[in-house]
C-alpha cells in the first residue's frame, strides 16, 4: 500500500474507504487470450430431417439377411449428424477411417460434457476398435443432434439403434 493510506486512515470509516482508494491498483491480467476454436458448421433442421428420412428408408428394409456394410450404413445415415464436416466425411464414396476420425472428433469431442467416448480420447483405432468406438461416440452425439428434430425420446431411441447397428458391424 502507498503512504496515502496512512494519512487517510484516522477515522475508521475513512480507513475503510481509503483502503479501496489508496491501495495499489490490481495489475492487469496479462494472460494471452485463449485461442478460439473454429465454429463447427451445423446443417439446417430441414437438412437433418431429410437425412432422417433417407436413413429411415434404409432401416425400414433391414433384415438379418440384408444387413448393409458399415460404409453403406454411414453413407445412407450420415444425414443424422448435424455437424457438416462429420456428415460429409461419412458420405464420401471411399470410406476413410482416418478422415472420419479426424473430422468427427474435431466437430464433436470438445462439446461433449462429462465422460468422453474413447473415440475422442484415443488415437486412430484399428478397424474393429473403430466400429466399437464410433458406435459409442455416435450414440452420444446423435442423442444431442437428433433432439431438435425428434425430441428427447425419439432422439434417444434412434441414437441407441444407430449406436448398436454400428457396434454390431464389429462382430461381422
């Protein structure tokens, strides 16, 4: 504290006022600004509803003898995901695990509250691990993404179904 505090502190009331008036100013924060993450582009509700219809058409025709490959399932159901980069990576003609892992992780993992799925916390997994981890990841992100078009119960149901369909691919 500076000397002005001693001169102004005779009466108790003045002392309490003088504490704030005569104390050294707080040093300004010199921390560097936090880097901002690029904003994740989300598709419109209309686009997501169209994606839900497309995926629904595929799922209506599922039977034990006509199970689609993972790549086909993802191309047809990528529209469920609201993050444009992730859904575009899933729709590519040539499925690429590294590309899907990179773009979907970047689009969603920072936003996941609580315990993050292993898809977000590990390096690129092997083929079988990828399916298991992506199934868990999809269930978490689709519950949130689909809530805006289906409500809580519908989002939970479809997210659970998609997560299980993806994980089942690992068993094949």
